[in-house]
C-alpha cells in the first residue's frame, strides 16, 4: 500500500467517521424530541418542606409520591403550607422544628381556596355530620349496636375481647360517609371534641381547661380518639369548628381534580339500597356513554369546562358542580345549587331555600315567598343550562315533566298516605315513639327510605329499571301488601284490646285513602280496568289472530 | 514567521531533524500485516478513554447519594452525554479485548523470549491495571449490578490468606461498602490506575524502542524484499487508519447499543442474577468451581505463572531444545479461558 | 497461526547509525511531478478527513460541556397575601436554599405591593444581610450597603439588589424562581 493510498484511505475513513457522527447527531435530536414530548416539569420542593420530604420520602414514600404528582407540588405548595399550625391551635404540635397539625380542615384549605370553602360550607354536604342525632344514627347506634360498650358473652378464640364497642357500626359505617366529630383522647379516658374546646371564629379553642386535658404522646403530639379518626366523611365536625373534609372528594395527598370528576369518586357514598345514585348513573345513557368514551373526557384538563374541554359524556360532577359554557365555566362546590327536588325525606320537597340555604317548609304562600332566597325553579334553570349543551329546550322541559310527574305520583299516591297512616297510629297511641321496635316502622322505612328514594332518584337520572322494578313496583308492594295489612292489624288489635276509638280512627284513615280513585282497584277489583286496557290495545294493534 | 521559529528554537533547543530521526524507528515489514497492530490499538483506545473519561468526570459525582443521578444526568440530559458514555463503555470493552489479543499474539509468536522477558512482565502489569480500571469503572455507575459486582468482588479479596481482610478494607475504605467506597473507586479509576498505566506504557514502549520490534520472517516473504519500513509517516498513517476505524466502530456501537441505566443500587436486595463484566466471567466461573480460598490461591498461582512465564519457558527450552511446550500450554490456556467465559455467559447461576 | 514464524533480534535501533534514510522505502516512482501533486492533494484530503471527523467529535464534546440548558424557572407559592402586613417583610427560602426577602410596601393587595429582593450582592455575588439597627442591607465583602428597597446607598455596588418577579392570584402570592439544582 503506497503512502498516497493510505492518505486517501484516511481521508475516506475520516469522512466515514463524520457520517457516523451524523448518525450520533440524529440520535441526539431524536432523544431531545422524545424528552420534550415527555416534558415532565421539575418538581421544586419548597425549602420549608425539604426536611419533610427528605424524611417522609423514606418513611412514607407513598405520601410524598402522591404529593409530587399534585398540582400543589407543581405550584410550590409544600407540606408545611397545609399542615402548619398556629400557636394556640388545639391540635398543633412540634415536629422536628415545625409547628404542625395532623388533620388539615376545610378552614385550613380556605387560606387559599376561599370560594370553594364558602360554597362547600353552605352546601348540604357540609351538613352531612348532622345525622349524628338522627334516625339513621339511631339505627346504627341502638338498633345495630349499643350506645355504650358492653361485655362479651363468650370467649373469642385467638383474641382477647374484654369489651364490645357498641358504636362500631356507626364509626365504620355511618360516620365514614357522613363524617365523625373529630376528638382527642382525654387524660381521663374520655373524648375531647369541639363541644369541649368551643372554638372561636378563628378556629382556636376558647376553653383552656379542655386543651389541658388532651392526652399526648412522648413527643407532645396529641392523640386522636380511634372512634373519630381516621375519617374523611363529607360532613366531619372538626376541632376548629369547620365542617367537612375536602379530602372526602379530593383524596390526599394528590388532591386530584381528575378523580373528583369521575363518578366512582362520588360512589364511595352515593350507592346502595337507599340512594343508589352511582348504580342509577351507570344504568343511564349518561353513564354508558361515559364508560365508552372515558378517554375522550379530557379528565386532566386544567379547567374542565363542559362544551369547551370535553363533551363526550356527563359525570356526577358535570351536572352538579362543574363549570360549563353557559355559566362562564364557574365551578360550584355546593352540589345543591342545581337541584330542584330533594328526594331525601319521605315526601319529596321543592328546593326553595332561605338565606341560610335551608329548605323553606312554610306552607303559607305569602310568608313562603318572603322567606325564599333561591327558588327551586332558579336551581332547575341552572341545571337546564348544563342539559342544554347536548339537548334541545323542548327535550329538557319534557324530561323535567316526566321527572316531576313521577315524584308527584309517588308523593300523592304513597308517601303522603303512608305518612298519614303512620302519624295516625302514633297519635292514637298504637305504636311507641321508639322507631324500629315495631314491624310497621320497618315497613314504612323500607317504603320511603329505600324503595321510594330509588324510584325518585331513578327518575331524576334516567334509570328506568330503578324507577320501576327497584322503585315504584316495590313501593306499591310495600304499601298494599305490607303497610296496609299491618295498619289494619294494629287497628284490629286495638279494637279487640279495648281501644275501639283508636282502632276506628286508624281504619277510617285507611278507608278514606283506599276509597280514592287511584286506590279503588285494590278494594273493588280491577276486572273492568283490564277490559278497558285490552280494548285500547285492540284498537291500536288489532285483535289477536286477526289480520293487522 | 521565521523570526518566531528562530525565537522558539533559541529557547527550546530541539533539532527537528534529530527529533524525526529519534521517532523514525525502522519498523519490520511484518507489521504491514494488520494483526500485528494489536499493540497500538489498546494504546489508541487508552487515549479515547482518557478523553471521554475526562469529559464524563465533568458531570460525574462520586458519592453514593448522587452517583446514580449524575450518571442519569449524563445519559439523559447532557447533550451527547449518552454518546460519550457509550463510547467510554465500548472503548473499555474493545480495549480489554485488544489487550488480550495483543498478549496472545505476543505469546504465540514467542515475542516475550530473551531479551524481552521484562517487557512481558511490564505487559502483565498493564493487563492487571486495565482489568482493575474496568472493575472500578463499572462500579461507578452505582446501579444494582455494578454495586453487587463491587460488593462480591471486594468480598472475594477477603479470601486471600493473611492479607485478605487488609486488602478488602483498603479497597472498600471500611468493612463493607460505605460512604467512602465510591470515592475510592473513583480515584483509583480516574487517577491512580490511569497514571500507573501511563508510566508502565512509557516503560513498555521505551523497552520496545531499545530492543527493537521483534522481527518475524514469513515463508511467503520474497527474498529480496526490504526488511524494514519507516515508522513515520508510513506506519503512523496505518495507525491513523486504525484509529479512525475504531472511532467509527465506537460511534456505531454507542448509537446502536447505547450504555443504559439499570435499576439504582439497593443495598437491601440482591438481584436474582448477578454477573460481573464479561472479562471477569472466567474468574467468576472459577470461583463457583472451587472453594473460595482454593480458587483465590489457584488464580494467584496462575497469574504468577503467567507473570514469570518467559523465565519458565526459557528454562524449558534450555532443557529440551526445540520444545513446543509453550504453544501447547498457550492453546490449553486459551481453550480453558474461552470455555469458562462461554460457560459463565450461558448460564444464569 | 499457519505461517512459520521465526523470531530474531534486529540490530540495535539506533537511527543515528544505520537507520534507513527517509524515502528509501520501496515505491515505484511514476512521473515525479504528477506524484508530488497527487501526494499533496492526498495529504490535503487526509487532513480534511481527519479534521472533519475529529473536529466534529470535538464540537460534540464542547456541546456536552456547555451547560445543558438555561435554568428553567417556575412560579412557586409563597403565602396568602394577608400574611404579610404592609410595611412588614418575610424571609423566604428558595428551593436551592437561597434567601429572599419579600417586603410589602403597599396595601392594595396586588403584586405591585411587594418586592422580593435577592440577598446576592450585585457587586461580586456575596450574601448581604439585614442590619436592623441601621435598617439597611449590608454586604460584608466590600462594605456595600442597600436601603430597604434594595437601592445601593454606599460602597462599591452601583446596582440595586436583584428582584424576583412576583404575582398575585386569588389572593395568593407567587414568586418566579429558578428550578435548577433540584432533585
């Protein structure tokens, strides 16, 4: 090989080297593009929370990982920003140089999320804890459990049971949705709640004596009472006097709006025999569309405005809370703002609310008008704005006609009569004031609390099966086959037992009800009606066997 | 211009002609055959390693807390970092392969024989330094495999009789892998070993220069053919070509088979399958075949035998004239090494 | 190895004695002029090839050494606006540990009320600290001083203390800070 050849070869190899480097450059560009697409923003840990993240990143990496993926982390809101406590807070304690509290209440969140806090505070959600002295609670605490601890009556192999907590069903059941009354352990073995601390408007306790009784661990951290915490019930009664828990829907520590936008989130509580909203939604066309089009829901959108960010299907949040094109994208944290009926009580009521956002029960029209601040029609108009994104006004109005008709039918045919019978029996002294100790009380509870609500909720969200078979069908059975015979039996026994007047009074009420045209078929038979139906059918479809 | 040259010449009294003469070593003609350039190849790759190594060290942080993250930064964020890391990794692989091939060539051509015994020993030292550089470099990534490779490697040295514990403690900077270990590995990899290699290379090349390259005669050589050609520029151009071919090869390898990141080292869990780098497969398999002390002692003995082989071979050839024992021993060694390496490569445990 | 090899020792390599003279290497010389021209052309091509290859490699290395990208910045939550009363200041620490003084000078509640002063002296980068008794920032390196708004009042600094951008959103104060150097 001559020198010249070698030199030429070197020139060629140099060029080839250049070509291989062009390949390298191409890969580099590709890599950069790939990285740009991935675009994971760096998460800055606020200096005030660096120590928390360092330690909890090892101890409780799940919490830190959730926070890292949150909008809070993106915007530099760190652990201390939410968990900070002020001197004088009942639940504050020193934790590695920071004065913090375990539970972050809506009042804490309101430091930044003021509007959301206020909307939520006057919503029915915030009142969820009020059932703590209600019929439902009586069920869990007395009927299902016992208000005081009691002794076991035989041993449990493998476990030493010294006492039975009679409140277990209330603590693990009712209160996990409705919210507990958060309490500390007290040094004398009791519970210290906001009733003892009497917090002022700033959330700070006003009874120092109660604060002193709070039991603390070796590090000075106050100890919560296991009957009240952990709890993320929506109407939780917090130590600072605020109501509710934002993490009921916005699970900590990522506080994901994405999750709150999906029906499963509401389904933690809005399901089951007494208010199967999630099942109803799943049955409805709305739920079917959502499941099908989930990936088109743009659930990660910043604003998530209906009509702008997505239109594929509505979720619970879409109709009841989220912003849309017709209201300027305004979100509300009071889901009652667009609801025109409350189907919660035995007899449905119109959602005419007063200045305190409570339903007006006044019957005198003039007084009623004066009290109402926000009418059910205004609320319905707000809901119709949502509907209008996909449906024409005629369609929406006709739907509301169908819905109203069903609720009124239930009210008039079963709810009001049933209520009247129950009231009469009570007034005549033929049942005790104690609920659930007599069969007819269970019957009536099933009728309105389970079946009656299913029918009404089914109609409100377009689930025909819930409206009819799980709803009105069972309401009717409960009314005619259980409630009426049981009421008659009570009247009969009263008459035989020497309370003829009381028995007669009950019978009179039942007779009056059954004599109404809508109930006549039950006592008089309905053969004629069947003929009428058959005739109508024949008119429409022709005689069976005959040519069409 | 000429004034500047004159000014420089006065101050740096080096004659250009003299310099050319000094470097212009006559190169035996057999070096026209490509496989005789295996000595220059590792030298060239060593330069590549120094250059890319210095570049990588700009971002690398030798502490167990940040090492993995800094390697990730180099691989994923720094511009062309992945390429430089890939070149460094592949040049290391090629360098070790070239060193071994170079040694085999020297061995089978008997180029270690008198008067070149000492240069063989220097070469053996270079081999050991190269392997140690490979070992420490692999550990710097601080991923699972490299962490556990280092741990196992350090624990193996503990089995050396008498000095084992001392050696292990010196290597790890403590009884176990600890906060000081990585910086030790880094200093060994980036300073101590490279400087040692440079010094040894100096001796290696000076000795070649003083003794001249072994001349080999081939049967197909024409009788009247020139026996030497010039180092400069003829052989120098050959080396340049080899250098360029290597750069192309490295660039393609680094792009097609880039150096990746395994999971970060976790001292709490050992991966199911742990393997050292391929050039330690032989020793790894050897260790599994015998008890640790036996394996260590036998390996030490083999290494020692390799080191003094020129003397042993000399003695054999003195006793039995024309003995071909070295070829047979060499063949046996190559088969054994390749066999053990392949064995280790194809089984999980 | 198929070839028969015989190692021999060459003569001692002392080029001053009997090293082959440059150019003695056997090459069939064609037209010397033509060969010279082609040779220099080849030399040029060789130099070009080497420069292209290694030069590009050098450029890559330089690009690698140049800091990857300008420091990205991001908005970080500081506190609710109401937390700093007019006339008061808050010591805020950036994620990288740098200290920032955020002072409120107005009461409108807008971002203009606030200034966020870096504690890095614009002179030579030392850390200034607040001297309460003199109500000024003081730089210990060259005795530079700044008034509470960060304007230079004495010593070598001619520039005011650098300010960080601030914004107020829904009653919340945010600061724009570099995100470099964070995990």
